[in-house]
């Protein structure tokens, strides 16, 4: 059985390509992320197939954000698919609504703190309050936890700071922006290696391109698993 601390992002165009990739990886990986980019390409159907027919765990990365009633309705609809993780933006009103929508199910609601592709200059351009980015991430994480989030999404560089929060006890930290040693950074700006992310307090790491762009995706996944073990 694979180590489900590794979540592989199926950042491919459609469900056909996603299923082909999952079949190529085989038993090496037990947990997959399906994101917004594949939603119109059959992403929900793929999530259901991988969960129900292949026994995989599924992280649906939708990063929902809207008024509370809309978020609650959307999450209630998604919760019927018996998936494992769902992301929403970490704003307290969004988290509370998502938890209402997921009530009575095992779906874990993860709040997004600050996207791992953003840095302080990006936040300034978005009129986000001044201050060191890690401090903002920690504050958003604490507020998401207080609103009922089962966990948060944060870069590996903030994992240790979040894990140290009193509000983080018993909560999940999931870190994208993870790159094996020597891998290209792509569009990520706040990164760490898999082993470092886990050592700093992450429960799960999300890896995409270093696996699905590899000539042998199964071997790439196994190399990451060897590193974190």
C-alpha cells in the first residue's frame, strides 16, 4: 500500500488523460488531487471513478469562494461523491458555510491561506494588508481553524509556523509547492523538498509536474516516497 502522505496532482487537461496517468502510476500512489483546471474536462467523473472503482483517496481542489449560502449548497452537492478533501478559501465565512454543507459526511474541508504561487509583491498588487507573508499565512490559518476548518493549505515554508499554533492541534496541514531535490520550480515561489515539508509539520504533500511530466511517472512517485521515508 502506498504512503498516502504523498498526493499526486492530476494537472492534466481531461479525465481521459487523468485516468491514463493514474493507471500508469498504478499502486505506487493512493491519493490524487483533481483541480479546477480539469473540472470542465470530466474532473468530477474521474474523481468518482478513481474513488469508487480504484479505491483511491481524492482531494478535490476547487478553492471555492462565494457568499455563504452558495458555498454551502456547492459543498453539499460535492459531498455526495464520498471524496476525502475539498478546498475552499480560508475566509471564516466561507469555511463555516463549507462545514455546514459537509455536515454528516467524512469530507474534510481545507482552507486556502495564501496561494503558493504568490509573493509579497503579488499581495501588494491585490491590496492585501502589509506585513510579512508568513505572518499573514499563520493568521489566516488560525482564523480558518477557529471557523471549523479540518485543515489548511499552505506552502511548506509556513508549515512549521502553522503547526506551532495552538489552534492547529489535531488539524491537517497540506502543502503544495513541493519539489524533489533538483526539480524545476515552475510557477511556484515558496517551495521545499518533500522530506523538509513533512519534517516542518505537513501531514500531506502535493506534487504535480515532477510526477506527471516524468518519462516514468510511477518511478518518479516511488522516488519521492523513498525520499520521505
